[in-house]
C-alpha cells in the first residue's frame, strides 16, 4: 500500500467522523428544543390546570416551535 492510499483512507475516515459529529450536534439541538418544550407544556398544564381543549391550544405553538427547531437545527 502506498502512502497516498493510506492518506486517502485516513481522509475518508475523518470525513465520516466529521459527518457523524455534525449530525449528532444537529440532533442534540433538536432534542434540547423538544425537552424544553415538553417541560414548558407540563408546567403550563400544572400551574393552570388546563382542560383538554386548552391543552390542544397550548400544543399548537409548541408544535410550531418544534418545527422551527427542526428547520433551523444547524
């Protein structure tokens, strides 16, 4: 094996690791937005003792927030 082949293999390996790191970073941001949204919904429901319809109305902005978090994940 020549030095050039070894270098190409090392660069491909680095490229795969970087891609994995970028995906992990993006999805950890999405997971963070999801968890904070669920905590906010829980606290809102707990403090105000929401009925079923009010919960659905509260979940609509949460769904929009999650969609924006997914679109702008990095």
